[in-house]
C-alpha cells in the first residue's frame, strides 16, 4: 500500500468516525428531550 493510499484510507476512516460520533450525540440529545418531555408531561 502506497503512502498516498494509506493517507486516503486514514482520512476516510477519520471522517466516518466523526459521522458516527455526530449520530451518537444527536441520539443522546433526542433521548434527553424525549425523557424530559415525558417527565414534565407526567
């Protein structure tokens, strides 16, 4: 594997990791708001 291919692979892996992190954070925020709404609603 050439250094250019390795750098491209690492760049794509890093982008994928950031995307997964963003999705996880969005889910945590969504669950927080759903839980808060359920508690306040009674």
